[in-house]
C-alpha cells in the first residue's frame, strides 16, 4: 500500500481509474493499520489518475474509509478527502464532493457523521451561494446530533469551519452553535467547544470577543469538569492577545 504511487504510475491514469481504484474500493475490510495507510496514500494519487479533472475517482473509496469504526483510519480518510477536494474545480466539487459530504452527514451510522464534520470547511470555501446555505444547515444539524461523538466532532472542527464563513454570519450562525455546544451536558463536548475559543476570538476581533467569547471563558473557568478548566487555561494566553491588556 505504501507503493500505491509506483503501481499507479506503472499502470497509467486510465488503468488506475478503471482497475486499481475499483480494486482498492473492494479492499476496505483489511486490518486497521493497512486501511490507515490506504486512506493516506489515496490522497496522494491525484497526479496518477489523470490530474484534478479525474480526481473525483478517488472519492468513493475514501468515502467508504470515512465510515469505518477505527478513529485513526477515519481521520486519515477525512484528511485525504480534503486534500482531493482542494484540487477539484468548483464545478466538479459541487458535482462529486458535496454529495459525499451530504451523504456522510446524513448516514444512520454515527461514525460517518463524525467524519462529515471535518469536511465542511473545504466544501464551504469553494461552493456557490445555494450550496453554502445547504451546508450551513447541515452543520447546524450535526451540532445538535443525538450522539455525543458527533457533537464532539462538530465542536472540534468549529474553528476551521468558522474561518470559511462570511463575516456577517459569524455572529448569527457560528456563535449560536458555539453557545449551544458550550451548554452541552457532556464535558467531552464542552471542552472541545472551549478549544475553539481562541480561533473564534481571532475572527471576531476585540469587541466581538469581549461580548461573545469572554463570558463563556469566565463561566468555564469554574466548570465542574477539571478537563474543561484545563482547556480554558490553554486558551487564555491567545484570548488575552485579542482582547487587550485592559
């Protein structure tokens, strides 16, 4: 699997697309260590399938890997999906990548929804207005998911997702989701929400941070969970840089 690039180069783009990729898609029931390598290497195969115009052929096997039970495999699949998506033209992105994001986000099995949270930032950045609206609604649903693991993933990726949103939507959309995640009854969700404080503060600027972020930090500094308080302590320095010494 580490030599997939060499094999693909020897086969040529057409045979890689028509033979190697379908074969790999049928090989997703291997050991977790092998699947992790497969997920990583698939993200490097864009030049070998014929370049960006044919990169979408790599999405189906990566979509399958993004649903497996082992976290490290899913994380690597998400990383490679984003890497492939960044090389697609806006037209191909909407035609092939957005359906993958939407499918994963709505799949019954929670592991797929966990993976989906990490795909929204790249998807949003280069989509049309109609698709952006659809993606915002989708992320909002994931933030309220019934499964704590999905809400954790949504909280974890909130900062990167927020970076891609238009400035006027930060306060209306992101801060509302942030507030909801910060009130979660699971401390594992709250601590990941707190982890995005400094990223959101940098986007909101001084005034926005003082009104929207600082009260949350002050509340969580006395949270009943030591893990949440620990995360707050890690955020304080960067937050201070944004809001100023006074």
